[in-house]
């Protein structure tokens, strides 16, 4: 598995944060640590489930019919 989705997600988040800073508008993220951790755990969960489902699909394709 490549980590291109993770890298593109990080790049996009930095670009959005930078643009929000330049435009002097609030960043569309939680301003407290617990909110940021919630976003992080949701993103990690999405990524882990994506990896699990991809591995499961690859295993079922290898099984001879």
C-alpha cells in the first residue's frame, strides 16, 4: 500500500490552514485539544478500516475458486 492518500491529506490540510491564515478567517478545525484528538482518531479509524478492507479483498481474490 502506498501512503499517497495520507501525504496528500497532510498537504491539503496545510494548504487550507495557510490560506485561512492569509485570509484571516478561523481555521475549520476544533480549537481545543480534545476536538483535535477526535478528528485525529476518526481519520486514523478511516485509514485503518481502508487498509483492512483492502487486505481482506486481496486475500479473497487469491483464494482459488
